[in-house]
């Protein structure tokens, strides 16, 4: 019989402290926490200092008491949001895959990257694999889904993301200039969809569109990905139409109202 591995003691202690703090919204003194965990004050203080540096704990400047921040809630909310969008979008994504016969992705925007939360590939006689995996992250500036999101963010946010990104030229087509990226984002807003023209992986292209949440933010994006040789003009036009219809329906189900919050595409006022 496989034996259960012992928990890592320091990790166990850290979560014990967080659980205790979660039961006391007004905060707890260091001495009380030490007593309840059975740790010395110095050891308890070291744990609290680490948790505070990571943003999970805050200390009241007046009372000196420690309390839990909303960091845990934020992390848990991401999982809930991911489950919610998957539940809503899965039928549309499966339909896209069936109708196009290609690989379909759904991503969410996380800081300066996109996080893949769905991938479904059409089973055919000619296998096609991409480097994307559920749970993996990719840059915003050189992926179709990433550029679909960037094109609908304020100019200041785009520049902030660019500055915080490690700009790597993955292929000869990768955009490595901010001015070039801004021009590309203006083109995306004008036509209403984004493309990855072998910018992240050689021989791989895609078309992508954003998905808007209830606030009008481009929180998600989805794409149809295929070998470049298969994504000709006719196939691309077919995929774009299907993607845009699916995006409208999913955005609507997420609470987006285009009449109350107009889309940023097209619109010269949003030029970067």
C-alpha cells in the first residue's frame, strides 16, 4: 500500500496561521497567535513576516495586530472565474472546433501574459500539435489571443505591459518594437480580429477575438489555430465569422452589454 507522505511542516504552519487569522477579521496579536499555534513568538513572527511580504497578511499600524488580507480571496476568485467562463464557453468552443476542423483555444489575461484555460484539437488523419498547453502562459505581444486583448486595453496599459514583458524574437515575424505593436493594434481594432502570423511558433498561425466581461474589459480571448498552409484567405474568413459570433454570445452571457459599454473596435479615438 502506498504510504501518505508527511506534510511539509513550514507550509503546514503557514496555512495554520492563515486559517486562524481568517477566523478573526479584527486581527490577532502576535502573542495570541504564538499560543494558539504552539510556536515561539520569534518563529511565529518569522512566518508572519514572510506572509506579509507575500501580501497574505497585514499588520495594523496602531494596534500591532495581524490580519489576513484579501489575497486568498483573490486567488480563489480566479479559480471560480475560470470555472464560470469554461462552463459558459465550452459549448461554443466545441462547436468552433467541429466547424473549423482546427485547434481552438481559450485564454484569460493574467498580468503581462495570457493563461491557457481551454484547448481542444480536431482529430484528423493529419496530426497537428502546438506548444500551447492548458495551464501554460504565453506573452501578449506575439500571440493572436494576446494581441486581441491588448487591442482593447488603454494605451497606458499597453505600454505598461510592454515595459514589464521580456521581449523575445521567437521567429522572424515576431514584433519586437513598441511602435510596430501599436500600429498592429490599430489594425486589429479597425478590422475586429487579431492574427498570429507565425509570430510565436514557426509554421503556426491563428485568428483570434476578445471576449468581454460585464464591465467591458477584454478579460478573455479565443482563437482558431492551424498550420499556416491550411489557414488560407477563405479558411481565415470562415474562422473569423465563427469566432466573432461566438464572442458576441459568450460576452453577452458574461453580462456584457455593447449598448451600455461600446466595444473599443473599431474607433479612431482609441488609436495608440
